[in-house]
C-alpha cells in the first residue's frame, strides 16, 4: 500500500517507488509536515524538535507551554490569522467579518484509485496504482472545513494534491486565498527554478537561491501567461541534471496562479502554490464547497533529468487524452506565415499540393477563414465560413484536402470577439468589460465572458454546426490577449472576485464539450504562442504551440526550459521561413529541423518558395521524423 496511517504515532506515510512524504497529527490537532525526500520505511516523527520561542505567539490550549508555535511549526495546510505569519494556504473572511481560519484534524479516509475534481482537469487514473488519502480538518469556531486530498501514483513518484473548502456554518463566508498545496522544508539551503518569459520568449529557466522573505512567481492576466509558468522547482544548491535533490510542482490550471516560497527567521522554507489570491474572492454560502485546482508534485534524488522524466511520464500516461498516448502527430504544413489572413481557396490548395509532393501529411488552415475576417479588426466571434474565400465551405474544402491525400486541420479562437462582428452587435453584454468604461483592447479584440454558461453554449453551438459535417483531423485553439476590465454582468458587485476563476471553469466546459463532440480530432492549444502552456490545457489537448518565435536559436532556450516540466511530444515546434519573421535571423533548414524534431514537427512556410535543394531537405526531414518521431518526441529526454 502506498498510503499508511500509523495509529499510535498519528503519522501518515505516503510512499512512491523512490520517495516518501510524511505528516502527522500534532498537539491540539494541528497537522505537521514531517518529511519529503528519499524513500524511508519508518515514521519520521522523531524529526521535529520542540523548543521554547521567546517572543512568538502560542495556541490558547498550550497554556504555559511555549514550545508550540505556529509561526515555526511546519504546518501541512496553514490557515490565516492565528499566529502563523508566513504565507498561508487558505484564508477566509467569516460571516462575522473576521479574517481567521484555525484548522484542526477531524478524521481521514484511505481508498484505492484516484479522486477526480468536479469542474476542473486532473491527472487520470488510467490503470495506475493510485491510492487516495482524504484528511478532514475543521475550524471549531467558524465551522469552515477543509478536506486535504492526496493522490499517490507509486510507479512515477507522483503525489497530487488539492483542497475542498466547505462552509459547514450558518453564515455566508468568503474565501480570499485557496492554495492547492503547501510543502515545508527544514532548511534554507535551496535553489528555486522558475520559468520567466514574454511573448516569443517563453519559459526561460531562471535559478536563484531562496532567501529570507518571499519570492513569488505568478500571473494575474487571466491566463497562465507567457511571463511566468504555473510550475516551479526547489532543489539542493549542488543539484545538476544527473544528481541532487529536486522537488517539482506544477498546477493543473490555466488561469491566474501564484507560487510563493518564503524563508522565515528560523531558516525554514515554505512553498505554496495555487490560485492567485490577488484576483480571487469567492462567496461560500452555507453548505457550499470550493475546490482548488490540482497540484502535481514529484521528487528526485537523481537530479533534474529524473525529475523531468517523472513529470513527462505522468503527463503522457495520466493527463493527455488516452487516444493520443504513443501516437505521433502528423507532419503538418500551416499556411499562417505564408499567407497571414489574406488568402483564397486556390492559394491554399497550391500550398497543400506542394506539401503533399514533399511528403507532408496534414494541411492546417490558420486564421482568416470565417465571418468578416478580412483583417485583424473584424470577424472574431462569427464562426461561419467566409464563402467568398472558400466557396464550398469547410465540408467541401476539407474534402478537397482529403482527396489530395492529406489530413485537414483548422484554426479557431473561440474565447474572443471583435467589435466588428455580428456576435458583438447582437450581444455586446457578452464581453468581459466594466459598464461605463471604454474597454482595453489587445489585438483589436475583447474577451467573451465564459463565466456565463449561455455564452459558452452559444460558441459551442456555432463551432459544432460549422464542423459537424466536415472532415477535420486537427484543431488549433488560439487565445491572443490578456484579461483586463474584469467584470461580469451576470454577477453582483460582491462576487466580481469570482470572474477570473469562473472564466477558467467556463473554458474547461467548452474544451470538454468540443473534445467530446469531436473525439478523434487532435486539438492543439495556443495562446499567442506559449501563453497558456500548462497541464490544464494538456488534459484536453495532447500538444500546445510552444512559442510564436520559431527561430531555431531562440527555440533552444524556449524548449529547454519547457522540457523541465513538459514532455517534448507536447511542444508544438515547426520549421519556418528564413529570414525568420520574429528575429530576422537566417539559419539553415537542417538546423531549423533539428530543433523541430524534438516536438510535434511541421512547417510554417510556403514550400513553393524555397529552393530545390531545400525541398530535397524537406523530403529527408519528413521521412526522418516519420521513422524516428516516436523516439525524439516520446522517448526519455536527457538534457
């Protein structure tokens, strides 16, 4: 069994193949973290040392015993307002207006199998040797309950966590911080690796020593973002690719997040990860439950590469849709860099014909096929084919591509709307914007309010009706702006803090409906490139466009950082034209291919415009990927 409870010691043991995670019920019902690291067989309850703390606060029950201090106790899921002044895992505004949550152990259950979240993605059971531990805690005064949920996947050294926060009291409360996990370490001798970036320069690994005080990586943009990724690593200062202790955490979440490390005056390190509390405030009425996103944790004593392998295997076998496990992505040609929005059917057929001649397996039609979309100012929100560009519609054009011996893919951006569109003219209130204020535009577009079910249903209906009779093999799902002017006309003033999270829940509803309606379609996530590269999207889509920067030299750094957490097969990576549109750099077509092999592989250029020598290179590259793509993209990746 991977989960055990030692009754006489009140210690919980969570064991994987190579790691152990332990915590216990300590004095007065507090949950105390004990150990996370190399696998051990015995309880580690001997590790905590109780000493008198001269100026620190103590629980009321401790009376004259000043050795129990919450500001030093390595709590498993610390609340707010009761003398632990470090970053908290949960914070609640109670019905009486007090901001305090004091959680104590009540009970626990252990079950075989993997728990599931109700409205959000999480790792799938998929035949793994999972066990689930649920630990109920309660604030005896406010009757706020928190159930800590742990999933243990023994073979891949994976532990998952989430929390369910329930109002068992009589008065409405408000949750203003709800993290998914908290991990404590009895040392400050650790490095933190996070993944900063920008558009076209995502997930650059940055390593720094933890320090006294807080270090936070986060996003408040409505998406997980280009600028930080919802993942982080804590490791020993001497850790390398092949040795040293490494602890990784990644959120299965696509919205605003925060990962914070804090070192206190006793040189203890705490890490919390979850929804960003800066943009979150959730009404918790009597009897209602709030569920946090899932956090995926892993430990390696053999360095960063082994830690990455644990994540990669978990993503492959327990996260992405199972029909795509060990299935190579077809080699594709995308018309975007060749034509942008300005194209007609014969231009696309010409590009597809040359691609077929050179061995390419799929043609993908990008932005510009729908509604009034003659430029970037128009058309988003109207998902009906522009028959002046494609006279036979999507069913007819997709059949034409199939008759050429190619698979067919198409681009969508279902979360967006232009003001110059029929949808906006009919439903201007369906946007996220503040009444009376002029909205902030980005790429001349606004965001639809996916916190509203009727908006999600309307977009799904449009897409389903347009695609149901077409021969579609692949859909690229884009999202090209950050969220501003956060306001929903469907929520009262005191619940506007729910908009960002409800938007993500609505996004997942649409992704769920689309992937179930078209189960054989390979979806690819995208957000202005790699602006939403996270495990939440990968639950629905086996791959994500890694970056809009397709320059091979830049991709070295982008794909290196991405590979720390995410497997190569999930990275959209293509050969594009030279000079590169993003950097102006000229790189040989073989070098461009060498980087693209470690991902989904494809082309972003007009193959009619390259030299015969380069066309011969394309034939060789396609054949190479067809023969070796399952190894380069799906094999164990060593940096």
